């Protein structure tokens, strides 16, 4: 197992917030994200939407490099800053070298 890769999990099955017509993020969830994360915090929005669109509670274990490339972050520090800000909001829980959990219930409040 790659030590730089961590498990991507969630507190509930993401299908609980899915609508059959949409591929990866329901309109209400997208609205909640945009209401709670200011437009000037684009890296936070990008990271959260990227993570929501990925497989959770399974075999997907993205490395920092994978996340940075997908989100267009030019440095790992941009990813870490966005991740820590999302953790402070309660939208993510990060357990170093183990898990990055999406807290859908907090996002949807």
C-alpha cells in the first residue's frame, strides 16, 4: 500500500444525497457548499466537490499528488490549506496517513 495514499470514506453512503438525473453532486448539496464556502475560497470548493465525486468507503485511496493534479493545485501546500480549512468547517475529518472523511451531514445542515 502506498504510504502517501489515504482512504477516502464518508459518514453516510453518498447515494443518500444523490438524485438520479445528476452524475456526482445533487443540486441542493452544490448550493449548500456555495452558501457555506465564500467564492474567494475556490480551492476549498474545488477540493470538496472533487472528493464528493470520488468513490468512498471502498478501494479509492488518493495520494496528495493525485488530488493536486485533479484539482489544479500547483503545490501540495494549496491542497493542505484547503483541506485544513474544510476540516475547521467540519466538512472533512482528516486522520493523517489513514483517512479523509467527508461529513455529508455537516455539509447539508
